[in-house]
C-alpha cells in the first residue's frame, strides 16, 4: 500500500471518528435538554432537582468523552476542552451540595430535653425575594423581642392563612432553651389578634438557640451558613 493510500485511509478514519463523536455529542445534548426542560418546568426547584441536573451534566459529558479518542485531532480537542471544564464545575457543585447535606444533618439533631421548639412569625414586604428572608434570619437574634412566637405550629399556620398577603408572611422554627421562655408568658396566656396563644422569649433566647427550618408558602428551607436552601 503506497503512502497516498495510507494517508487517504487515515484521513477517512479520522473523518469517520469525527462524525461519530459529533453525533454522540448531539445525542447527549438532546437527552440533557429533555431532562433540563422537565426540571425547569417546575415553579420552584428543590435541592434534589439541582442535584439531578448536575448529575445529568456529568453523565452526559462522560458518555461523550468515552465515545472515542477526542485527542486524535486539534479540532476534537478544542471541542472536548469546554466539556471537560463544564464537567469539573458540575462535580464541584455536587461536592458542595454533599457538604451542605452533611451540615443539614448536623442541624437536624433531635430536640434536647432542656429545649423546646417555637414558631416565630415573620413579615417581609418583598416576600418573593428569598435573599431578604435570609437577611432577616441572620439578624433574628437581635430582634427577637416583640415578634409573635407560637408554641403550636398549627397556630402560626392559621395566622398566616388569615392574612391577605400570604407571600409576605412566613415563619421560622427555632429550638430554644426552655429557660429562655419568660415564665409570666404562660401565666398571662398572651394571645394574638386571632386568639392564638403566644409565648414571650427573653432577649437572650437566640444566643444558645438554633434555627431548625424556615417555612414560606408551604416550602421548607434549611438555614445553612447564612443562606436559605430548599429542603430536597
């Protein structure tokens, strides 16, 4: 076989590989687009949705990279390079999510015998801005006095339902020491304007207290590192 024939054969194989790899890329792009469209069609994304999306990215890129030799030409290397970067970023996000999940499990410890769960009603004029709710929670320890605090979750839920603008209303579940509840609160049987029983917390209640989760429009969030994360 002469050199020309060998060269043509190698070129033919290179073109065939290129065609195969680009077809694989197109196929995986189509599959990923379907998954992404299904997820983003939801009104709100849970952490499980974000995880599924990231895992789909990693799997799609893996399938493409395993389809053939992407280092066989400069063109294919240039095509594969951004895919590898996208995969690395997705894997990094998954690792961060895994770390956050570990943090959540620490916050989810059972209530101690000397603690009690209380439900604190919150208001935010820009109710759909989750970052502003998070900002309010970050300063909760400084403005605990004067907020409506309920011993029963059903009472705070009823209160929110009776309000006109439910998007501006939310509540946070907090574990506080029983000793941080003002004793006279139970004797006086304080109530809100709808007749629901209220508790009074001491100013120091949040010093040793901890936020269990935050609830807005029926969606539960964890409060991790000063940010709100949907509970997937």
